C-alpha cells in the first residue's frame, strides 16, 4: 500500500498522535509517583543517589532534566530561575515533548501502515534516546549506570505505560477518524 493510499492520511495520523501524546503524557505523569514509591520500597536509594540529577522526581522535581534544560537555556541570558519557575518549565517541557513524540509516532504509524501497536517498543526507543544517552551526554541527567535501581522502576516503567497509553489512544482516535 502506498503512503498516498486513500486509507492513509498524514493529518489523521498527526491528530491521532496528538491525542495519543496528550493521553500518554497525562498517564505517565500520574504513574510516576506511585512507581517511584514502589521502586524505592523494592530498591531503597542511598541519600547520595537521591541527589543525582534526574533521580528523584518527587523529592527534587527541580533537578529533573526538563527543569535543568530550562535553567541551562536561561543561563545564556544570565537569568537564574527560582524553584517555582523551574517546576513550571519542567511541566511545560514535559508536556511539549511527550505530546510532540505522540504526534511523530502517529505520523510514523500512518506512513508505515503499522496495524499492530508499536507504542511500547517506540517508548523504549524514546527512553534509550533520551534518558539512556542524550540527557546524560548534555549533563541534564546522571548516567543511567549511576542511577538508583528504583529509578529504573519508575522512569523506565512510566515510559512503558506512556507507550501503551499513546498507542491505545492513537488507535481509538484514528479509528474514529475513519
């Protein structure tokens, strides 16, 4: 089937991906705190591990990669963000990135004609490309090798849930669009 097939539509894929990205980002933000509690119950981090950039979303949200990115960008202008500004930026960047990733996934699913869901594998690739490599390379997060085991439970687990939520919402919206 050609990408120009009447059954394929990039705008429908983008709209379905937008909905999927919004749903996925919302769900991810809801499961992170309980997954962090679960991970820390199973694998209690040391106090020094909790201080690592990106290692403690509940206790140090201002040290999460999006907040650190916002500060790095404003550093160029000589502006220091206070904690509330970092938290606001953290949320905005989190939602923008999660939603944009959903749109990209929706368009790619449309172009490739993916009938079977690839949301979970795509979210694992996203995790590897961000938390597994680029965020540590840019100094926005500690190396995954240094992160506490609990981090793998909540950060990795929330990405899996994100991928599933994106896929289910994308499929539902795409089906409704015809």
